[in-house]
């Protein structure tokens, strides 16, 4: 990075800034994003979120965590795959099959998996069950991926878990054609940590696909399929039906399947698989769904129809119609887990359900991190997600002028992403995050100019400069006007912006 691109806050501390960049340049971007410490954009966005941990304060713990991250970084990243569960199965075998010591709810789909997982976790916790949650990717810290009782495991526990399974990982590495990947090792760590806790139930999100995903060594009592759309088409297929075929692999014998609204061809594939394994199916819009929703301060108020009846006056502190649908799916999944609609006729306790949903958070999903002007973060990274986000922004925020900050991955449908946001962005600032998967900023700018026109596109290669530029453009509306900024395009982009804005 050239001197002119360095953030102003570091003008008097070039060594400190260079040290951060040098440290990050040697790390796998899948494991971490720029950890810029106290760097903020003009004003703090607010206190750090409890469920998005910062670096450990203890230097020795931080050093040990960095050593673990460095070792994980020597393995295949999440974009390099050899579609097989043979390695993770071998690891589970030598660990004594920890994933079979607790029941599981397994989640696949294209969009909404993490938010749905968080809602399921909140509901189960409200009913006094000890939960383990495994989701990906992380927003800021790799420790976010493994949660116990609704909170990411501590850095100390993350390190201990890695050291506990490391000898077994090395044993499997020596026996297999390929070493265990980064995601496979993390999956093994999650399953081991859940067994050690122990948890009453695990909520597990697939990394990609279903059949050959590393998480698919569990037999989920409940299989959840969030909406399927086109993403990872080079690996999963080029039609919803083809993608559904791969994702249907999580549907196991005699399970209960909770299906969000799906394209017709995808639904046919999923229903056929359910018949083949004698699974019970509940479909959004038929057996459960959203009855009514009303925009409210900080979120929305829902009436949900579950498998056991209607649940009214449910406050959800998340924005957008898609989050209401995620809530309906999560509620049905938890009802199915408790046997509502089959073994027991009565619905879940309504007060407990309301309490659980009211406490849900989903960092990086239409998350407001600053006011005056309002800065919103959203991890939409494909056209379907972008369309849902654009709709939600229009509903939840009264922006008179919205500036986009977009940093996308090169392997995504970036044109489709930008086209989805074009109607709501007055201008767009294109940038590049720290990931090796990031699209070159000039290439991204060229596509943006074709979509928005040259006069609506600004190029800022460095993330801090991009945020500053977007905030400045939003402030042109005046202090009391409705200017805002939406940072989007990638989880990595959102994570870096979150840190720069003081939220971690």
C-alpha cells in the first residue's frame, strides 16, 4: 500500500500500520480480516458486540491463537475442494464419533443459513437446552464459527480444542491422499467441542452443498433447507434443481425436513429425496409460514403459523421480509425437534418463543453500525441475496440518498449483484478487501461503470478510503437529511468495515 492510501489515523504511526498489514499479508484471508484495533471512521459505531469477539487481550493467548490460525492456514482454504467425506469420516472415527453423542439440526440452502441457525439456537436456548452452533464463514474472528450456549467459544477453548485433536488430525493426514482441509479441521473441532461441553443439541450449517460437505457426517434429526438459488454454480450445478440435488444429501432416513419456499424444480428434487428416505416434510406456505408482518422500530412484529398453531405478536429485531421467512423456518425446525405436530399436539410456549426471537442478533446482516450518517453492513454476496437486501433496505430505512460500498469476490456473479443494487444506490464506491479471492478493484470498477454509468462510480482501492469517501458522499445531503451508506458484497468486506468502524 502506498503512503497516500494509508488511513489518516496512521499518519503518525506508519510502523504500527505497516506491522498490521505485514502480519495480515501472511495469513489466509479465510481465517482473519484486517484487525485494525482502534482505527475508526470519525465516530465510533458503538461498543463491540458480545457475539463477535475481538482479539484476545492477553498477549500470550493472542500469540497462541495466531499460531493455531497460522497452522490452519497451511491447509486447503474453503474454495479448494475434493468432494468427499472420506477424510472427515476418518477423523470422526479416530475421535470416537463425537458427532453422534448429541442430536443435531442440519441446515443447508443458498441464502439465510446463518441467520436461521442463530434463530434456531436462540429458541432452543430459551427452552433451556444447551446448544452448540457451527456456522461459516466468520465476520471477524474464526472463533465465531463454534458457539456454545449462544456465544462463541473463548480463544482459550478454541486453542485447547485444536491441540486436543491435532494428533488425530496428523494421523488422518498421514493415511489420506490429501491432508484435511481448513474447513474439515474446524468441523472436527466443532464436533469435538460440542461433545466435550456436552451440548443437548447441535445446530450445524453446511459449508457448501450437502452430500459431500464436511458437516455431513451427522444424521440430523431435523434437516432444514433455506431458499435455494444460483451460487457456487461451478461446484454445485447451474440450475436450482442441480443445486438441490447436492443439498438434498443432508436429508437422512426418517428425518423431519423443513423446507423454505423453493423454486419449483428445486422443491421437486427435495421432495423426491424425502420420499426415498421416508422423511417427514413440512413446507413453508403450506404446513407453516408467515401470516402477517409489520415494520417496527428496530425490526418487525410477526404473526407466524407453526406446526402446532399460530404465534402472534412476535418481535424480531432484524429487518426485511426474508428475515421473517427465516423466522418461520426456524420456528418450524424447533417445533419439529420437540415433536410438535407429531408426538405432541400443543404449540410451544408463546412467551418463551417471543423472548427468544426478541433476543436474536445476526451480525453483518443489515446491521446498523453508525449514525449520522447511518452506515449499514450486509453480507449479501450473490444476486438473490442482494435483491433481498435491496428490498429490505427500502422497507426498513427512509434514505433519501444511499451510497454503496462494494467489495466482491472474483468467483461470484458480480454483475448480477451490482444490478440488484443499482436501483437503490445513488452512487457506488468500489473497493477491494484483503482476501485472495477478492475481485481486482479495477475489474470491479469496469463492471460497475457498465451497470451504473461512469458518473455514479468512484474507485477507492483501500477499504478505509472507501468508507471515508462513501460517508462524505452521504453527508452531502446535510446533517439532518436522510443520507446513508450500505457496505456489502462479501462477508470479508463487511468484517473489515465492521472493524474499521469500531465494532470489534
